[in-house]
C-alpha cells in the first residue's frame, strides 16, 4: 500500500494553521479577560463596571464603527426585556413622542390597541402574533371591521412573529393618507388582508344616548379629558329623567390611573376605588372617593365588559362590582392588573411596572380579569360562515352594493342579503346587517352610539334592567374573600 505523503503534509499544515488560530484566539481571549476584569467591590458595582468596560471595548474594537447611542439603546432595550414583563420597556425618542400623543388623546396611525402574544402551550393554535385588544372607534381599523379577539399575523406581507410590539407600532404608524396592509386571523381558520389608510387618530373618550328610560354611557378610554366628559354626559342623561344606567367599557383598553379614579369618584360618596401595592412601600397607595356623587346612589347600574376591557376599564368595573354598586354583564375582561410609571431620560425614557392594583375586594385580576355577573355567550361562526365572511370582504361585496345603491331602502337591503344567501354566502343576519350599517355610516362619516339589533350583550343588560333584577343579582353573589382596606401592606394577596 502506498502512502499519500501529499495528503499527510496537507493535514499537518492544516493542523498547524488550526493550532495557530486557536492560540491566537486564546491569546485574544486572555487579553480580553484582562481588559474586562471588574475591579469594583460590591456586586452591583461589579455589574456596572463590567457593562462599562464591555461598552468601551465594543465601541473601540468592533469591526465597524458603531454609534454610542445605538449601543446604549440596545443595552437598555435588553435590560427591560430581561424582566419578562410585556408592560415594561425602554422607549426611544419616537416611542416617547407616540406615548405622549396617545395619552393626550391624538396621534397618527390606524387606530388599534394591540398586545403581542406570548406563546402558550395551552393554545398551540395561536402563534406569536399581535392580538387586537380593541379598535378605536371612528378610526380606519374600526371602520374596516377589525375587532377585539382578532390576530394580526402580517404587516405589508411581513410576518410579525419575530418583531416586538414597539416595532409593530412603528410599522403601523406613518404619514396620514398612506396605506398599510395587515393580514388578520379570525376564528379557527379565517384569514384575510385589509388595506388601512392611515389617519390622524383623535381618541373619542365618551359617548352617550338614551334607550327608553335607560341612560347609555360609553367610555372609550381614560385620558385627561375623560372625567369631565363623563360628568357632563351624566348631567345630560339625568336631565332626561332616566331610571337606570348602562356603563359600557367594552373594548376600552384602559389609560390613566388618575382618570379612572376621578371617574369612579362620580359614583361613590366615599370608600375605596382601587388600591396599589408594590415592592417599594411608596407604591402602596389607596385611592378613595370624595364626598358627593354625580349619579344618584338609588338608580341601578349595569356595566358591560368583554375581552377588550383592560387595565383602567377593569378598575372601574371592579370597583362598581365589588362595592355592590353595579352588576357586570358580558364576557370576562382582559386581565391587566399592573400599573406602569413613565420616566424620561431626555428625549428617550422607559415605562416600568411599579405596582399591582387591587379591587376593593382585595382581588388581583392580572391574567384573570373581572368575571361578569351575567355571562352572555356570543355564538361562534361556523367554518362555512367564516369562509363566507372572507369572500364578502375580499370581493368588497358590501362596498360594491353601496356603490350601485348609495341610499338603499330596507327592501333593497333585504334583497341584497337574500342574494348573498342564494350564492351560498350565508352569515348570521345580525352580522350582515351590522356590516351594512357600518358601511353606510362610514360613507356618511357618522358613528352610532349603539347598535341594539346587533348587540346581544346590550340586549341582555336592558332585559335585566326592565325586569328589575339588578339588586337580586347583587344579593345572590358569593361573599368576597378579602377586603383591601384590611389587607395592610405586603405580602401581596394571592390570585383568587
């Protein structure tokens, strides 16, 4: 057998080169270890010193020149992401401006409140998508028919799986008049794309109307303007001699803690509205109502809640429910029971979860939500109905109907619905008529305060009030297991 000396020689050369590279790499590592060896004494000081040295080493030695602000932004972003809290985050200058716009009640975009889905083994059918908590009324997203419980899977054809919530917001916002395409997953199988025309979003905070002898108060979000508008609405409703009140906080994503406390104060003479507790004792606070009410204590109240009722909306619903001032009707609320504070770092900043809030019954609702006293189940669409809706949307059948019949009569609407049915596009009539009304209102640039024909939860609330069952339902509740006022400070009570 002949020996291949050429192969052996090549192998030796490769081995030598590999060893040389390894030695060079090990040598570099030793130098790096020496450069980055912390010299501080306390553990926290060592951490900070390590960060400082790594920051400087990257800045001085990375193969490409890197901007210091970019490094700092990335480090701070990672710092907050390590907390594992979806509500704590580093905020860039753009994020800070957007946040200020939102809390003040006006910003540019499509009009959606969203939440990034955390993968859950109990819901393997739901990907790391973007959940639509609620659309803002009278906005492009609302007018396009997007709703709480929908999931956004793509933006302009790009998957949202691997981007964070701040990047999603950045991609959805843009110049008013420009178009962004979003792909929506609805139900078990339905998926469709919608073109949303960006606009200046002005957040409506309160709408109200009278239904028979019942006042209907819709609180859309808690901003600095909410309390005064709720108070004004209550005055107007009472002037019309209403005998009961429905407070609708469905699809209300929350807002300012101060705003919901002041709004809750309108319904109570005294006592607790909400309490907060945190690791820092300064975050342990109670927010009590002041003397005087804007709504008579002897008139019954029903609060409407759903999956889109979150944060401050849950504070109001929980206070009215726990203190036996109202009953809740609808579906279990979202379950966001933490309070964030915003801190500025010049143009940038951050939001940090500082405390958790508890209802007057000493209940922490995070990831659990407020349960309705009376649950109203909304019938789920069948796969065939979901597919029919996709076809109706993709083919713009309702918009086409209005293009040909700008001011349709009831008879023409009935004929159109019958035509859809004859083509196999069968959906529940309450939904098809709802879509027709929304298209009609969009073209007239108006928005109804309520839709009694479509709204099964509102129908149930009115029925309960008409039958005088509010107090009976309150009396039948099981007693609460705790009282925040007696709970003292930490440790925090457990979830119920």
